[in-house]
C-alpha cells in the first residue's frame, strides 16, 4: 500500500497510509479530543486551514449521514486518524467517512502515532504541518515547504467561510424576537437553537456594518464562532451595537471580538481547546459545565474582579478549569455577554444550552 507522511514544521515526521483523498495539503496542526462528533468537526468552519488529528483511536464507525453536517462542506485542511473503521454501522449512514473525504477532496492520513503527535503538540504547541500521500521529494524539502505555509497569527479568515448573502432562519412556532446574527463561520445548529426559542434569525455576512445590522430592527445581536486571528477583525460595528444598548450574545470567535470591543487584548493559546470535554466553571454560581470547544485564541482579562470598559463595568463570567483561560465575559448591567465555547452542542454535551435562554431573557427585558 502507498505510504503517506505527516510532516511538522519542526522536522518531526510521522508515517502512515493515505486516508481520504490523494495528494498533499498544508495547515495548522491541531488535535481534537472528542470521542464522538467527527462529522460535525469536519464541517465546522472554525477549522478552516487546520489539519485536525483525532485523539479517539477509532474513527468512522457510524459513517456519514446528511443530517449532521454543520455547513455545506468539509472545512478542515487535512485529517489525521489512528484507525479508520472498516465497517460502517448506523441506521442513518449513507456512505463511509473515507468516501466522504474523497468526495470533498480532503487529504488525510491513518497512522499509529496519534498519541505521540498529541503529546508533541502539547509540549511544543500548535504548528504548521503538511500531509503527503505519495511523497516524491526528500523529507528536508517537504519540511521547507511546510515552513512556507502561512501561519494562523494574523490570518483574517472569517470572510472566507461566511455567507456572502444574507438569509433568514424562521422562528419555530410563534415569533418572539428578531436576531441579527453576524456569520463569522457560523454552525448550522446555532441559529436552529435560537429558532427553537422563537427567534427569527437574520444571518448576515461577516463584514456586516452597523447600518446593515440596524436595518433588520433587531431585538438582539449575535456574533458567531469562526476561524482566524481575532486581532484582524474590525470591531467598530460591535462597539456601535454596544453604544446603542442592544442586547448582545457572542460565542467562541464572537467572545474574542466582544473582548476586543471592550478594550481587552487577545493572544494565541499554546495548543488551543478542541473537543467536547472541556470543564468550564461559571464564576457567578460555582457550577461546572462540560462544554464543546474549538479555538486557538483567547481573551486576556482579569479574573475575580470587575473592570472598566467604555460601556460600563464588566467581568469574566466563566473560566476553564484546566488552564484558567477566560471562557466568558459580561457587562454587569446584564445586556451583553459571551462565552468561549459552543452551547449549540453539535457535537457535544448540552450543559450550556441555557445560554440561549439567557439571551432570550435579555431581549425580553429590553422589550419591557
């Protein structure tokens, strides 16, 4: 069988066999600790330009269906698994994961060293990498090519994954609220969760202006997850939303944009949080949630004390119990808040679903 190589920018090389499409690919090498949800991971726009290694040893056993994708295509730049399932066994499956990757042109590798790769990234940090399913050049040349690939720092990617035209997700049942959702790489389940609560969601392109947001006459504004460096995004529209006093909710990339709008800085994590098993504590109640994550950047903010912003006092509302990373922010007047994780739970636990209810409560108070 043809051999394949995974080459890291620091010169580490892993050997395996081709999985998915043939060819070569480059991206930031990251790992995902989820034991389930590989289909949602593959179609999450936040993984744009990243090669994702799954730490769960057996991938593909439930195949691929047409109900679980979070967007219209696979976004990962490449895919690394330890042992692909040889049999698809699920009543909803209509093709294998291997066939799906080939259809989507996603280059992957199956290799025995996923644990060693994960430990390497935890020690050295996320880095650029390349997958080569039939390498014809010496490894030294492949390393040089990997090092010429663009870094994630400074990458403005949200416009590459967001919708180019506005669209509406209608409320399920009676309409209660109108929400302007700025698509920075939104997952399909997110507006669905709001629609389930009576929200008519107007999804806008990543570059939506304040005027375009206000033209919808929204009861609340939402900023989604997405890929890239938050320092590249213009926060002026969100600052004007906050100045206008509109209810606001942001998740993941939206949390980082909210932090920058408040005057805080962002930084790149050593290897990020990606998976469905991150423990997060609500510092207001002490409650711990198991949550779904996918981010490589975070907000720098004081934990345990409130701080001044142009829009009033604010505080860190949630923290990660693994590394004390900031996982949520809120204005103390209650009209704007955000979290670093994914409450839509696709895939992932449902511990954080209450956040959509909180957003509806904020909009309800604003209408009173």
